[in-house]
């Protein structure tokens, strides 16, 4: 049978593996962590949000980045230290401003198509992931913010999204727990939220039932091409010592998030992914008062660049910010504190004495569009670079990628050595 090696067991890698298994491929997943979904798919904002499909390639983003460069708690923080990778990425980012509208509409359509894939898969495989279907509410504090959102809304509705403006009075009725004097908002009833880690680990178990082989603690350090691909990777023996192993495969799909750039270079491709750090806190709602005071409707505060998701009765996820600081995974107090303060301000009766902080690296392409499709060499494929919409888009991009693989190298009955 045709063997495909999928590199990465986050949401895009596991979704890709599942789609390929359903096509009949023999799939092995190589993951450098000990378990699935332990990096960017561990504790993100939790939104399945077509309403957040606006790409960032806009002059206002550039101006905010410059304005906030020396403000350590800014929603968008740029480390000014020069690196070729960072500034080449930024140059390409600016060059894609001309495609801002086109890419926003395309991302909206892709996000809408992904929804049913997620829902059908969770249903079919019995995956429980604290799914909440109460929509997503975008809130705006002033007229300029609302007016920009109205322009964005035109692009989102052009992409097929049902999203409507709401007044400050309607905001209060949609989410009564929310405190603040807002100018207005936009509500998308068809968007939803859930726990990405629960979903991805549940999908990984479904892949195992379909015959997938997961190799964890597996760091790919070399890829050679002969009649087949030979992937050399460092793993651990049953006694814990590092060992070198080799996997032979007919094809490779790179789904390795921020590490995809280095893997693509091994395969002869240029993949200009930059790791943009995001932060989250998980607020544990340990008593009835906190549970009743926390929101159930998912929120996006555009001014603060903060989102919320209710994860069952006793957890609230609050996430946001973007930090351009290379492959730095440090969890900084000055980046976490604004999330806590925002929660206290908008939900004053929520107790924040038990908060779990987290940071992850979003894999972003300069045009804010995922890289899905063939590489330069035959048998090489990519499903990566989803940026801030990894969970929202992965189910759709994985279905697309599986079709591309099937067209390029149909399943054969030949047994993989």
C-alpha cells in the first residue's frame, strides 16, 4: 500500500492524516513532541471563526506595529532586532497588501467550507470537545473601529458569511455577562467554539483506529530521495535513550507548523513561514458565581485583539496578542497580564485566582494564506502556514490536500517495505 509520511501531529497534521487514511493510504505521523497537539494546537483561542477571516495585510497593521514597537504590553509587538528572515517576511507581507480584499474573501469561503468537515468528523468519530454553538460576537468601543468593521463585513458577506451588525443594546441581550460601553458590534450566529486540544487528540485516536502509526519524540533531521523517501529522525528507545531511526515512504506531507520552513528547505522548497507568538490564559471557574458571570457567547474585542471561548461549564479561554520574536516560546508576564486585566474589566465577577498561562507560535505565511499543495519534487506536499486560523481552516485544507495527493500518486496495493 502507498505509504505517506505526515510530519507534524497538530491540528493540520492529524486532520491530514485522517483525510489520507479515509482515502486508503498507509500513514505514519512523525511528531517531535511526546503527544499530539502539544504546540500551537494545545491552548489556542478556541474559535471556529469564519468571522475572523480578514487577513492582516493592511496598512493599518503596519502602522500599529510601528506605533506599538516599544510598548511591551501592546496587542501587536515587534522585536526590532534585525534578522533576515523577519525582514524578508515583512517585505513580502507588505507586497501582499494589494491582495487584502481578494485573500480575505477567499479565506472566508474556505472557513465556511471547513465547518461541516469538523462537525461531520466529530459526529462520526464520537469526539467530545466542549463544542459551543452560540455564535461569535465582535465588539467595538468607538465609531472608527465599527466603521472599519463594516467595510470588512462587506468582504465577509461577499465570501458567503451570514454576519450582521448589532447595536449596543443588542450586544447586552446577546451576552448579558459582558460589561462595557460599546459603540456596536457584529454577530455571526453560525460560528462556534471548542477545545482544540480535545478535538485533535480525539482525532488522533480515530486515526490510530484506522491504522495510522504515530511516532512521537521524533525529530526529523535529514530527508533523502531515492526510489522512495528516507526520513532520518531522532527518537527515543523504550528505555529513554535517544536513537536514530529511518522511515521509508512514497510521499511526504509537511504539516509541521513553525518548523515547516526548515523541513521545506530539506526538500528543496522555499516556504517563508514566520512564527508569530500568541498567548492565552485558561480561567478556571471554580464556583457557581464565576460560572454564571463568565460569557457563553464567544467574543472578539477588536481594539484589544482578544478573543474568548467557553470550554464547558468550568473553563474560560481568553487569548490574543501577536508577537514577532522568532522561535521564542517564553511565557512573559507583561504579555499575560493584559489578558487577566481585560477579563477582570469586562467580567468583574469572574474570579481569576486560578489562571493557567500559555504561549504558542502561529505559523504565518506573508500573504496570510495557508500553503496547500505540491512541492517542487514529486511526492512532496504541504498543508501548513494557517496562521491564526489553524483550527478554522485545517479540515478544509486537509480534504483539498488529500485530493491533490490522490491525483498525484493513487493508492496502490504494493506493500511498503
